């Protein structure tokens, strides 16, 4: 069953109006009036609706059934220094697929872009929505933009950063706690004073014996941690077709 996005809270027997990109998506998939589709809102709700109107740039869907589930008790936060847009797009897409709950994008002294423009922010949000639909998630990761690493200093119970020093322990040293944050530097890395600041609020861990690009580092870190500390949900909590 094809899946679409709408930001509203779902109510059975109510109708949703779709416009622009989601309608284009319906047409690409050749959805017809009378068909049943899945709808997610990024708020741990999944709706099943019937398309009652689909013309040009508008569509109307009647919600027939709504399923809800509780948010995960585990929380994974990624904090990454602003990097070239191509890298940021890859980071948002792949870490959304891997299950990140929140993404903090912050300014560092070596960041190549001072701030993200509104169009860049909208682009990343669209990528997160697309990845959420593709990987069958019910929740949409929150993306926050900060002007300084100081603004994202205390995010979770346990905090770690990608450490390039030769004596840094591996990700196997990461503890099993309810919430974990990992700081990854921008494309050109952290300055020494930024690393000194991170040592005050987080523990350094080695992600690889090689120096990784920022997008590879984020994907590698989440893969390592999710396989050990943030296990897959129980079978009944996973997204499946309706009964």
C-alpha cells in the first residue's frame, strides 16, 4: 500500500486535503479515486484512507481507520556541525532511515556555511519526510538549527563525540542508557578549543581506524550504537499492514 504524508492529527471519518508534492506523488504512483492509501503524520499515527477526489493539484482523502503507538523509550540524538548541503542531505536521509529521533545542526568555526537558508531547511525537512515514508517509520525526527555548539551542550543522559585521538575508546564503550547524543564535527573537523569544550560535556569515542567524512561518520556511529544500545523494537511495536 502506498504511503503519503500529512501533518495534521488523524481522526476517523474526517477528511484531509492534499496539495502540491503529495498530490504529485499520488499521480506518479497512478493512484485513482476509490483507492485506499496509508498516511503518516510524523507523530506516531498511521491512517488508512480512501481517495475521494483527485484532480490536478488537489486531492481529498477520507480517513477510515487510525492506528497509534507510543513513542520509543529509547532516544537517539545526533548533533552535527554544518557541512556542505550535499553532505547534510545524505546525513538527514540515512539517519532518518536508521532511526534517529532528533538532529541538531550547529555552527562551528570550520563550518563552510554560516547559517542555513530557509530554502535549505525546507529541503532537509522534505528529505526527512521522504525517508520516513520510505522506511515505514511513524515518527518524524525533529531538526533543530543552532548558531553555536554551546547551545547543544546538554542533550541526553549520555553524550559522546567522534574523537580522532589514537587513544580514544571504540563505540563498544558506550553505555546502555535511555538517551544518547553523539556530536560529529563538520567536514573540516572541530578546532582544538571545540574539542576541549566537548571533553567537558561528552566522552570521546573512535568510529573507525580511518578518518571518516562527516556523512559517513554519522551513518557509521548510528549503525554501531543502534545495533548494541538501541535494539530493534518488539515485534508488536513494528509497523505492519493492518489486521
